[in-house]
C-alpha cells in the first residue's frame, strides 16, 4: 500500500505541483488549504507524512502544528515545512525545512529518508 502525504498549502499551484511530484514517486496524497481543514483531514486520513506551509489563511502553520501535537493519535506524524518565509524555528520538531522555490529531487530525498 502506498504511503500517504498530506499537503497543507493555500496556493493551488503548489498543491498541484506537489501532488504531481509525490504521485510520480509512488505516494498517495490528500490536501488542505487551512489549519482548521488540515486538523480535520489529518484525523480522518492519518497520513504517513505532512508538508506544511507556514502562511495559511486564518491560522498560521505553527499554530496548526501545536494543535496537532496535542492529539495523541496523530502527534508523531513527521512534518516537512515548505515555505517561502524564514521560519525554520517555527515548527520545532519538523524533520526538515524546505524553502520555496524548492528542488523536487531534494524534497523527494527527504521524504524517502523519512517514510521510505
């Protein structure tokens, strides 16, 4: 069974691009455009990994991460922050911080090292 990645980003172009990159490498995807939607999706889908943008409508990515970290069944899902702003300190336990624009091969390398 393919590993599932939750893409949290409010930019439709980024979501479409990440879906293509991940599916081309054998991963399933789901997505959310806001922190609130992401909390619902993460609990429903139980993804193997999350990519998280820091700037989201209504609620910043770090706030979503703090809320997710309080939920026992999903708190240990690895997170890769993908953002155009500096904020590698904003999500303390992220497995990586990838700056936009990013190299898809580098990102896939991080994903494979994290979840196989």
